[in-house]
């Protein structure tokens, strides 16, 4: 076999080293049969658990003598990394992003990065607070010792609009000098 353990989905090609057989009967352990000499078979594991498929090959000689070979193939599930982050656009000083992990069940590990230098390995961080405005990419990697999936979501924290203000007064006849004080807040 080219592989005896792999992440789903995978096509595994059989390497038949049988001697003196003229016909072959393959049972791939998932209900599919084949009579080719060196068949390839497509395996999927849509569960959250590692799955073992028991492959059996019966070789038959031209005289009717048979021999059987066995091989187990381990197909590991691949997680489906998914999450929602809302709101994905907001204006500073609002910087809290609510996060919901929608990756589904399984014995997975989680790595979150938030695009601002912070990270966590919790299953569901619930929210993240950014310290300033900017564009950030939240990445989620969901993985097992064998397989992984990654997804991301872009968050934009827009700078606040400036608050324009001034004070000043003056009265009199023309020409008059008026004094103003600039009170605009910087962004």
C-alpha cells in the first residue's frame, strides 16, 4: 500500500506482491469489492473519530488454490474549522469582537491568532478586545495529531471621526480682532 494511515479523503493504491495467483478479490472494508490486480480505492471518514478499514485480498491460482492477505488502513477525520466574528466592522472606541467557534465536535486542538500579536488555545474565546483601530485577521487552526483545517475572518476597527470644536468671541465695529481657541480632539 502507498499509505496505511492518512487523513480523509484519500485514494490508496494497492501494491499486490502476490506470487502464483491469477485472480484477485479485494474487499476494502467499506462494502466495496474489486477484482483488479493493483486497484486504487477512495476512502472517506466523515465522522469525528479515527476509523479503521480492514482490507482483505484473496489470491487464487489457476489450480484453484487460495491464499488471503490482510491489511488495516487508518483513516483520520479532518476537522472543519469554522467561526463567526461580529461585528466585523466597527468604529473606535468600540473594539470588542464576539467570537463563536462553529467547528463542531471532535477531539480537536485549537489555535487562535487575532492579528494583534495575541493568541489563545481555548476552544471558544467568546470575544476579543482590540486596543486600537486597524485591520486584523483572526485565524483559527483546528487540528489533531494527524489532520488540520484553517480558516480566517477579517475585522476592521475604524478610527473615530474627529470632533471639531472651537471657542472664541469678539464684538465691535469693523475691523475687529477676534480670538479663537482650537478645541478639536485628535484621532
